[in-house]
C-alpha cells in the first residue's frame, strides 16, 4: 500500500507534561474542535498533492492538542474515533489512508489505550471494515493493533473453513504479512496460521494453501525471513525448527506488550545480581563517600546499561525483581499456605529495596545522560518498569500479593526525588511529579486492587499531593483530579450497593480524610472540579459529596445563612461565575445531544420533538443499566442540568451586556422571560416526564450546584424553589424536600447554598412548606422537620437530640 506518510512504530515513554500544560487546558470537546481544524488543513494539503514534510507537520499538531487536554486519554480516544471513521470513509485513496494511519500512530504515542480500543473497533466492526485488507495491514504494520488478540479473533472467525469470507481474508493477510513483505513473525500470528494449517491438512484442500503454510513456517523458522527464502534445506532440520517455533509461539501469545516475555541474554541476570550486590556493599560502608558512589556509577555507565534502550528497561526490571525477591525472602509467614493476613506479617528486610531506590536517585543526581536521553525520561522508564512489576506480581500471586516492598520503593523515590534538590540539575520538578502521577494512575485500584491501601497513602503523601497541587499552580491539578476520579470509580460499586466490608470501610474512611485535607488546604481544587467528582460519586454517598460541595475559595468569607433578613442578592460574589475546569458538555457531545440543546435554547421552536424525546435519550441500554445500577445516564443528566443553566445565565448576560443581575432573576413578575423560558421548559419537562428514579437524579444534579456564593448557586437555588411552586404536584415537592433534607441531616460540613435554599423554602410563606401533608405524615417525620427547622432558625422548636450530626448552629463549618 502506497502512502504519503509511513506511520512511525510505537515509541517508548513519550511524556511531555510541561509542554502539554504550557497553554490553557482543553476539554475533550475543545480538542475535537481543534482536531476538526487540523483535518480540514490536512485535506487541503492532500488535495494539492504536497510533499511529505508538510503533511508530517500537520500530523504533529494532533499530539500537541492532546497533550494540552485536561483528560488526555479521554480526548485521545475521542479524536482516534473520528480518525478511525475517516480512515474507512477514504479507504480507496491510499494517500489519505497513509495520512490517517500516521495520525493514529501519533495519538498512540500519547495514549497507549488507543491500541486496545482500535483492536476492539476493528474486531466488532462490520465485514466491510473488518475484511478491508489494505487498512488492516496498514494498522498492523503501524503497530496499531494488538496482534495477540486480533489473530485469535480471526482464527475463530474462520470457523473451520465454514466462513469463506474470513478464510479468504486470513489467507491474503498471511500472504501479505509473512510472505510478500515480511515484518510479522509466525509467533505473532500463531493462532491464525494454526487454523489455516488445520484446513490445509484436510483432504482436497487447495495446494496453494498448503504451500502458503509451508512458506510461512519456513520463513519464520529460518534465519532469513525474506521473500524467496530457499525452502529446500534439510527437511528434518526444518521440522525441528518448526516444532521449536510453535512451542515458542504458544508462550509468546500470552505475553503483554514490551513486557517480560522476551528472555534475557545469557548471564544477564547474574551480571545484574553482581552489580546490585556490589552496590549494596558500598551502601553498607560506614565511610562511603560521594567519590565512592561516583566511581561505581561511572563504571555502571561504561557497561552501556543506562543508554535508554531496551537493555536499560531489562536492567531496571531485573533490579526490581531481585530487590523485591530479597525483601520477601526475609518474611516469616506463620501458616505458609494461606493468604497473608495483617496479624501474620513479620518485619521485612528492606535493605535491598532501599539500596535499589538509592541507586536510582544517585543515577539521577550524578550521571550525565547520553544525547537524546534526559533524567526525566530515565525516571519515566524506571517508574514504568516498576509499575509493570507491581501489575505482574499482583496478577500472578493474587491473594498472596504483598505490596509492602513496592510501597517502600515508591516512598523512597518520593522522599528523595520529589523535592527541590539543587543536585538534580536541569530537572523540571513538575515533570517529575507528573511522572509519578502517571505511574500512580497506571496502578489505580481498579487495575491493581491488592495495591489499593498503599496507593491511597502514596497519592496523599506529603511529598506528592501538596507539591503537585502547588508547584507551577495549577498545572498539576488535572493529574491529581484524575487520581481522585480513579479512587471514586473503584469505590463506586461498593458504595452504591452498600457492600462495605471491613477493607472497603477502611478505604472509604481514608478517602474521606484525604477529601477533608483538600477541603482545608486546597479548597479551590475541589471547587473547580466538583462537577467531575459528582459524576462518579453515587447518590447514596451524601457526606462525601457534601465535603466536596462545601468547598469555597479561601479569600471568600461566607455570611451566616441563618442571619435574619440576609439579602443574598446584595452579596458582591453572587453575580460572579465560578471557575469550572471539568468538561461540562463532554457527555452531551458523546451522546450527540449538545447541538439539539443549543438549537432548542436558541429557537424554542414550536412543535419541536426535543422535549418529548429527551427522557428516552437519558436511558441506558439494559447491559449498561445493569452495570451502573440505574436505568439512567447520570453523567448525562448532570451535564444537561449544568450546561442548560450556564447557557441561560449567558443569555441573560448577553441581553444586558453585563453580569446577570440577581435582582432581575428574583423578580417574580416576569421570571420566565428573565430566566430564559427555554431553559425552564427543559427543567420543567424533566420534572414532569421522568419517573421517581429519574426525577431524583435530576434534582440531585440541581442540588449539586448549590455551593458557595456565585451566580450558579443563586440561579439553581431559584430554579429549585421555582420547581417547588404550586404548578407541580405534591409528590414532586416531597422529592425536592427529600433531596435537600438528606443532605442536611448528615454530619457537617453542609454547602452554603444548600442551607440558603432550605431556609428560604421553610421560612417564605409563599411556598407554604408547613402546610404540605408530607411534613406531618408520621410523628417521627414531623419531629425531624421541626428539628432541622429550628437548627436553620425557623419557628418550630424541638429537643436538640432529635437530629444526630445535623444543623445545630446554622454555621457552614
């Protein structure tokens, strides 16, 4: 296949966090818009038939866009999906195909998840795409498909020869990849070739198929895998090599990419073991000086093990294995045959672990890197090797996995490397911290559950969390936001289903403590990312959500919500928009609903089916609902609520050419016009059309915006009170009350906007709150309402002990 660009093979450890964050952070939607401009520019160049260098320059813009995104992986996958679609839409034009493959290769170098997703997209696509030989070969040669997974799929698809299309495609694939232009080994296509070999052994099979299998095996087994390889060698030797090749390929199919499968050179492990032993002896010397360390490091560099190539990866991998094995060998497990329990753990000898950690630190401090190799890249390599070691060890040992050696290793590195040490010349500490953040993301509890407690302590460690959130403010925030979301995603199923076993309880308590530290020391971080956090916290976790929503900027002083005759609309902050770094409209774009919302808000077209179809578009498929524990797409509901509210406020501002006046919003005479009727129509439609479950999720999404004094809090407080009005039936009013009340009867802190809204609801005679039947449906319910009312400064009184942990003095903190 001819192409204007040959996509580069996968590169290792491409990390450019400093460059990525040098400009303003992009949301996924903004990244897609910028890619659209790149695609237009690329199309214009290809139509002109320009030279390769110009196209390469355009292709290089794509990773630059992704590296500036708040959520890099999410943006990379979204752009990759667009490119994948364009790839097949232009499948007849080899020039376009080559260019799009180059873009996918560039995206892969930023986000390794792309290979997995591309493989899945190809496997589950229709036959026209699945059996497109030119594109499939291009994807394989560009290292964009996981061959171990893909060749198993095609082998199954052949179905013993019964699927003729798949069989013909498989034959042409092997012919192209192994015979015509070899570049793929037989081991990588073992299952596929094995399936074709079984067909070739059947009586009456085409001679061409038999010859193809013979050539494939000969080319893979021989020393020269080039077209025209002489197959007339001694038959017994060839058969022997074939057998060895098959055995090797069976083992190779189970390996992970770039991992432990490739055997080390003979004697390599012994060489590394001796180097580690020498280093340990030097570390144990009471009189060891920097000169001794420098001499050892200079000898180490002369071995060529620090050049940054594959041997460097092998070197650090073996060092990790040896030091961890030495540490665990000192353990005395009482039972010897049961999973490790905390009561059975004995003291470990961390000497080898500490020595290994110290070696990496001294290499970073004193070694001069080869050209093209920086200390940050070296650190990324070391961390990547360590991450794979943890993942492999955890997968192999499962319940027997002991995280303590790895925890000790990471703690040593955090203490020594994540500091402003003048010895680390030329090292960007933001890059060091983000390298650790990327490593911790790869070790998140969903991927390595056995490392969860160590992981939580690492991400909240004093040498990591505070520094990531303060150095080069706020460029480290997206990385820590991703880690907190990783934690919430792991906890979500347990918290949603109330499966709080003892380990989960400990992890939950640890999470709350981290959030409280953030609330106290970094409240702006919680303020700016409240939306994405609420997306992954289940509705039942009221206190956890309250902690996040209670955050307010440190420079702000909150007025006491229970102050008599408090004029909210006179607060200077109430007309200001809060900063939101989360991707508010990302879910809308994924579900292709944003343009419909924009059109309705702008035109409010008569006869529009948007409102009638909206409920159905919020529903999940049965399989998705089973996993999520709800029939509704909660992130989509959250996104609709906040996005519609923001658009309504912006329309108000554009009408008056100044920030929306809170006095305008509060005027009841023409509130529908001032609040933008289309936005209220959407909210009123959701209240009326959703069932109890969907309405509860919608009201929670509204209550999530009742935070510190700002225009969003004021607007959504007014919306919630408006929905409580007489136009809606009492079941709706009861559900609004439930959403507010359940957030108030848990332990403090309570969001300021939540208190303001509830006080207005119970005190303003307009809402006739105390005349509602649900406030007097049972004696205990009536006492509960009275207790909360008294806490908020209302007219009712009741014994203080009725509401444990509820409002006692009306203060927010």
